DNA sequence: CGTAAGCGTTCGTCAAGCCGAACACGAGGA
DNA sequence: TCCTCGTGTTCGGCTTGACGAACGCTTACG
C-alpha cells in the first residue's frame, strides 16, 4: 500500500493514459460522458472523483481500473530459438524454458501482435522503467530500439527497454509474436 | 478488462475484507473516519463512493486499493485464436491483442514450454493468488484445473488459477506454448 | 422482565462533486 | 486583421454523496 494521496496518483495516471491514446481533454470527456470541467479538475489534482467517474474514464482509456489508482512503472537481449536453456521434466515428455523472471513491483501485460510486410510501426518512448519482451511465433520480425534493430525468427526471444524510440516491422506475411509489455 | 459495474464489485470486496478482519460495520467506519451510514450504503451497493472514502477504507483494511476495485478472477478463461479482440493500428499493417492486463503487485515469469504426446504433466496446487496464462504456439494442448481441462490449438489463450491441481498434456508432437506464470 | 450495549439500516441536513456555459489562450486560414 | 476552431481553464446551478442522529433489531446481563 502506498501512502501517497491517491488523488495525485490518479491525476497523473489519467493524464498519462490520455496522452498515450492521443486524446484531448475535451474528447476524452465527451467519450466518457462526463463534463470537461470535471476531467480538468481531476487532472489538476483538485477534487475527489467518484467511482463512476473514474470508471467511465478507465473504460474509454481501455485500461484496468486499478492502473489509474496505483503509482506508475540496458540494451537489447536476444535468445535464439536453439539457445533456449531447457529445463527438462523428469516425469513427462515436457520441457520448459524460463526466459524472463519477473522482478517485484513490475506489471506485465500479455499481448499477441501480428503484422504484414510494409512500413514499420514505430513507437515513441514510454516512461522509464518500461520494457518489451517479444517471443516470435511465426514469420520474421525486424524490431528493437532505433539503430539497434534485430531480426528474429520463430522461437526467438528478445527484450529491449521501452523508454527509447523503437519499431516493429514484419518481413514475411503472417508474422506474429507474443508481446509482454512491462512497466513499473 | 472487465465491463461489469464496479459498484457491486466494490461492495462485495469491502464486505469480504471487512469480514476477513472481523470488524463490524460501525467499527470499520469509526477507524476509517467515515460515517456508518456511508459505509452501510456502500456495502449495500447503492451509491457512488468517492476516492477518498474508498481510500480510507482500504487503509484500515490494509489491502491495496486495487483489491477493492478488481473483480476476483476465478475459473478458466479461454480466448480462441479467432476470438481475439484485435486493436488495429491505423498507420501500419499491424494489429495487437491485449490478452491479460497485469494487476498491480503481481509477478509474472515468462516461459516457453514444449511437450510430446504421452502422460500428462500434473502440478500440485500453488499458493493462492497464483495463475497461469497459456498461449499456444504449435500443436494441441489439453490442460487446465483437474476436471476442467480445455483443449487448445495454435493461437488459443487460456488462463486458470494455479491454486488448484492442474495438468498439461500434449496431443500432438512438437506441441509448444508460451507460459506466463503469475503470482503475488 | 427491564435495560443496556452492539449490530446494521433509514432519515434529514449540509457540503461537495458533477454539469453546462462562459471564458482565455494559441494555431491556422481567408 | 478578423474569424474560426481547438485547446484547457474558471464560474453558477443542481444533484448527490457524506454526515450525524434516530430507528428497529438481537443479545447479554442484572
């Protein structure tokens, strides 16, 4: 439990998530069905929003409710498919590989992403402390921080920090991956 | 992301945590510095509490704020490959799917697992609060809590709590998956 | 029995959140 | 320059949540 007032945390979180979606204050208020003034005061840290107000905002921002009330969150690491450190199971024909143990206090959102060959998808830097784990399931990716892109094939794993500009580009049709977004 | 009304969730969570601590309604209200009536209406599900009210309650109950607003996750959740809620990107041939947003305070370890057809790999129950996210990359799995096993193919996603006995079994050669172990 | 203490609920009052409109500011465009 | 549009910020009003007191209820005790 953090001891900081939740109001400042919520204010910062709402503004952060709103920026992330590229929405203006008025636009977010309109979509959430609340008054601009309400949202303005909320982001200013003054006021004491009700649950329904916060809920409406969280739905539009497409984030779990709790992300608004809890405080926020090196180089490229690549593990090729054949380099996985396999931990065999003794009882069954079953093997497991630990790719990335979770440090305490981080949040990790699980995504699946797909792309077709074409222009790269670029992402602006996120807040410090973020990171992206990528595990390729099909096709080939060319991705990573700007200037440090790596090419990955099926089974390959890569991690790179998300607080620098980075990009994803598919080199083959039907390119897919499991993406684990990490932030504090 | 859940779309149920948060009021019922909060009402149930507050009552549950209050019972857990063995506090009466009046006693909790007194310690939290709020009126009995306010708490009564809150637990009845009527009303729309403010953040400060909820915060005061969470502090006394000694639970993270988010535990009051996040619905309890129970049972097996399956998202078939073709059921993924795709969030398209406007600028590039790129799509993403959020399968499991991370609640605060949990740890998630990223594994890759493979298995061959044969006896199932069974796992004893872990501590409460754990869970396992599985995303199939190749082959077919039959897995889940004992008695609730589901069959999953490439692209399918499943989550089930890890505090009950569960098992994994491969139905085809070369069956692999990304496994995200979650615990608090 | 009577009464006292504790439980949770309901009622009237007051403050505060929410709303809509009006406002100030800056970036284009004619 | 003037106008328009978009941004985010303040201002009255109305609604509603929070409060405290009173209520009905159950249990304990003299």
